[in-house]
């Protein structure tokens, strides 16, 4: 059943936008809350590190299978399951008596997020006509970056005044609002391939393989990490072979390898590689080298997501009327320029220069993201919107994970496994400068890749 009335469009947009807000808000708030969690639950640094790790890995690993399930059983149904799991997991996490229980809650949150993100853009593509999707995707991306913008600020306020459990409790009423809207206002269902066989074996190969590949890449500095990474690569090759021979795969390679699909997917991967680690580098730069307070640092760094949030809706609307390639190429170029500016930072760099770099990166992402999402989804058949939505999100998470892995490799190469102190400021600055140059190179390659996108989505 397909229902594309105006009320359905608005309801779907509100639902997907709220879901898109919750996930980055939770991720960025969790980083702020880690010290408080460690103090109350007496968690070691390793256990604390597993909290954001299991959240991200669960999210990334389950996206593709859930996207295919959405095409088979209904995109609204899978989205609803995601909200239920995420809301329940948030409540359990808020009531956690031990750090181990909280890690389980964080994993279940990531699982719920995977269900939500696997179907978000698929729902919008199902409900909105092709000539109005750019605006919808622009609103969706605005919600993501509002979550990133408010996460450190609102999350920091909640943790400081109400304790770390409050950031988990905060998700519960929003989840209930989402469920109310789904059952009250969003009528009908959207499927693409009802009745086809789900590739259970392919999913069983894919989930641990992608997890090992992403996790192993972040720990390539030691032999265990290298072994995990190699196991992930071997498993992923086996998965790709399986998808070529299975009649209804969870990943249709022939669709993904089309010029438009491949170029837009690679560009999404590259822009996330280029920009994700920026937050960590600048946080250390501002607090350790310049001696700024955490709240001041959060305000400065939040300039980038604020620019994306302010501009994405307008860019999305314009992309419905003009050639998408104009926005994607210029967005990657502006992002590259901002990263090159940030690669020049030193102890005497005026703050205005850093803010200029952040503004340019934010403007570039805003120009790039809505039309690229529109191009990628438009290149896919309607029957595969769930798979396409999940693939898009997987590219984003893979890019984020690879970005952090590259950063760890660069920093360990320059400094080793030590804290940032005045004695090694020069080494940290060298690693920062090289890292931003490498990320700018990825973004520059993204400019070339963006040239191969079509003028308008199919």
C-alpha cells in the first residue's frame, strides 16, 4: 500500500527528522558523559571506551540487513521496531546498576539506531515525489546536525545539572512521541520486495565481517588489531561473492556499481573520512594547547554543525530545481579549502582563522550532503529503497570509523601512546597539520569523484 498525501509526507518527515536528531545527539552527549559515568560506576578506561564503540559498531554492522528487511516487510514497520528498541534501551541504560549493564544498553541503542537509520531516507523516498525529495533530505540532514550541535551543549548541561543518567532519560519521552505519531498519523505501509527470501547466511557473514573490518582498522597498531582487520577483509570478500550468486541479496552490487550510485556513495564515504576526526583534533588543540575551557571549546567547534543545520534545508530545496552536480562539486571544494586552512594551525594562529576553517567545512557539507543523498537515492529502484538507505548510512559510518583510524595511526606515528603535554606540543601540532592535509587530500579526491555524478537523479 502506498499513500503519498501531504499529511503523510509531513508526518514521515517529522518522524525521520526526530529519529535523525536523536542518534547524533546521543552519540555526542555520551562522549561528554563518560567521565561522570566512570566516577559513579567505577569503570576502567577500557570499559568506558566500549560504550561509544559498541554503539557505533552495532549501528554500522546491522544497517544493511535491516534495510533489506525493510524492503521485504515494510519500511514503517522496521522504523517502528527501531524506535521501540531504542526507547527501551535508553530506559534500561538510564537505570544501569553497573558499567557492563550500561554497555549492553548502549549496544541495544545502536541496534535500534540501525533500524531507524536503515529506513529513514527510504521512507522519505517512498513518500515524497522525486522533484520534492531534495527539500526533504535537506530537512533530514538539518536534523542530524542540530543533534550534533546540541549534543555537547545540551548534553553537557544535563550531565552537569542532572547527572549522566539524564541524557538517557531524555530519549524516552521523545521515543514515545515518535511512537504516538507513527500509530496516530502515519497510515499505510511501504514495501519494495514483499515475499522475497531474506539472505540469512549472507547477513550472518556480513555482520561480523564488517564489525571486524571497522574495529580492526582502528587498532592496526598492534598484531591483534591487524589479525582482526585481515579476518574482516576475508569475511567481506566471501560476503561479496555470496551476494553475486544469491538471487535476492541484501546488497545489489549491480545497482551500487552503476556510475551514479558508485560515485555518490564514494563521495559520501570520502567526505566523512575527511571531516569526522576534526572534532577530536580541535578539541585537543583548544583545550590542551590553548588552555580553553571545555564549554568554550564546544561552542567554537559547534560552528561547523551549526552552519550545516542553517543551510541544508535551503540547499535541498535548490537541488530540486537545479543540477545536483553544481552543489556536490562546490561543496567538496569548499570543504577542502576549510581543511587546508585548518592544516596551518599553530600556537599563534588567530582564533578567527580557525573559525573561518570551521565555517567553510560546515558550508561545504551543507552544499554537498542533501543533493548527494538525493542523487544516490534517485539512482536506485523503488524496490530497493531500504537497501539504498542502509547502504548510504553504512558509507557514513564506515567513513567516520576510517577517519578515526587514520587519525590514530597518524598520532601514534608522531607521538606514540602518550598524553599531550607541553614537552610534546610540537609533535602534536605536526600530527595535526599532517592529519588535516591528508583529510584535505581525501576531500580533494571527492571533488573529482563528484564530477562523475549525473545532473539529476533518475
